[in-house]
C-alpha cells in the first residue's frame, strides 16, 4: 500500500531490515547464553584430565562475543533483505 501512495523502496524495506537485525541479535544472544551455560557447567566441575592435567576453562574474549553478535545481526539483515526483495519490484 505504501508503494501505491509514493513511498520509496527503502522506506518500505526499512522496518523489515530492522526486524531482521533485531531477530539476528536475539539469535546471537541466545547462542551466547547456550555457550555460557555450557561454560558454567564444565567450569563448575573443574574437569581433571587423567589426574595429570587440570584444565582451566576461560570464557570467550570480548572480541569473539562481539563477532558472534555481529554475525547474528548480519545474517538477520541479509535474510530480511533477500525476503523483502522478492516482494518489492523495481
């Protein structure tokens, strides 16, 4: 309907792209929560490898966390752009 009253393609696509970014960010946060829960489970047990080596678990560095969130947002935006491109003809 917006296209019929003169809206630009980007004006129509923008809400869907933002929604894709939000869903991608939520997916990235969900993945981080799963990783954190696994980290907490294994770190709490302090796994002793054959009684010789004690493994010290360290959670992901900040760069990896930001990269994971960025990838989630990028995939969400890319997916929404592909989906919206089907319905918007130029």
